[in-house]
């Protein structure tokens, strides 16, 4: 079938606009990371030099050496990893269970309950800061990793993501399993979860990233140095007497970014597939 007259003229301008726009977005995304990495190789005096230079005049790894010496780096890295991994695993379990119930089980008030869950997305985190701290204090969990883990063990965004993805799983498949005598937990664990791998990967990414980078809440509830996470330790120990130690901050930020990039690269394919399939049913 020959192309319609004028169709080529409509496609070419679209491509001409999209490519520069994508390049601009790529530049705005990548440049800060490049500046951070280059800055981690500069001494403090060169970082404060005006006008700033892209390439370091005197490259050095002293910032990374000071990061290792000044901070109890292995301990803080372990604290961050322990907290982020447990929060991610808890979200994968609890959000998938709630998402399955809201997507595939029929009970009174199901849709209203889902709307209530969505409504909590509108509540700012700062509103719950003091009530959560009071609750953690009454549970005697302040200055414990569990004070960071428990409030973040499940979230409305994860429930929404899993529920929307599970709506696309055919009900006939689950009914056939019920006819064969499978219980709800067996159906959930052996059928629904394996089919929801893309959504689980996406949920793992969007949960791990903020858990790994969290600063405000851990700064509030973690009071002893032994329990600090890496972002908290960087925020506290990079303060100089008169100015921030930008070289130490740059080096620490590079170290913080590496696990995030690794996790995203490992799960990128599943994440893209989940984003494409989540909105199939409403």
C-alpha cells in the first residue's frame, strides 16, 4: 500500500524534534554524574577554583583514601545494604500479597479500600515524621535499624504497581488451579508471583533506590555512629569547621551511586517490560 501523500512530511519533523530532545535529556542526566566523578579526583583547592575546570589538573585518589580513613566505611556500607535489602524484600512480599488480594480476590469494600490506599499517596512524608518517631520511641526501636525498616516495609506505590500488573493475569488460569484443589496461597506463590517477575523487578528498583539514598528519616532515628547509614555518615562527617569537604562528598557520592547503577542494569529489562504492561487493565 503506497504511503499517503504528505505522510512523510509529518514524520520527518517529528524525528527532527525528538532526537535533539532526547540528546538534551541525556546531557542533563549524565553531566551531573560526570561532574561528580571528575570532582572526586580533584583536591579541595581545585574544586573551589574559579572558573571551574572540567578535567582535573592534578588528579588524585586522596578523597577516596580519606573516605576510607575518616569514615568507618565497611560498617556504614553494611548498614545501608542491610536496611535497603530488607526494605526491598519486605515490599516485594507485602505489596505483592496486597496487590493480589485487591486484583484477584472478591470481598466487600475492595475497590474502596484500593482508593484509600491510593489516597495515602497524597500524604506528604513530613506529615507522618513526628507520629512515626513517637511510635518508634514507644516501641523502643529508636537508634535501631528496625526503626528505618519497619515504617518502609510496604507502600501504596508498590501496592498500586502490583495490583495493576496482576489484573492482566487471566482469571481462567487461577480458576483452573482452584478446580484442581489449589489454595489461595498456593495460587499466589506458585502461579501469580512467577508471572509477576517484571513487576517485582520494577518494584525492587523503585524501592531499593530511595531506601539506599534515604537521609532524613535515618538521620532522625539513628543517633549512634555505629548505626549510621552511608548517606547519614557522609552528611555528618563531611562538614568542615568553615566549609563542607566537597572532595569527600564527591567521593562518597560516587560510591553511593555504584550499587544503584548495578541494580538498575541487572533489572533494566524487567523494569521496562513492567512499565509497558502495568496499565493494560484498569
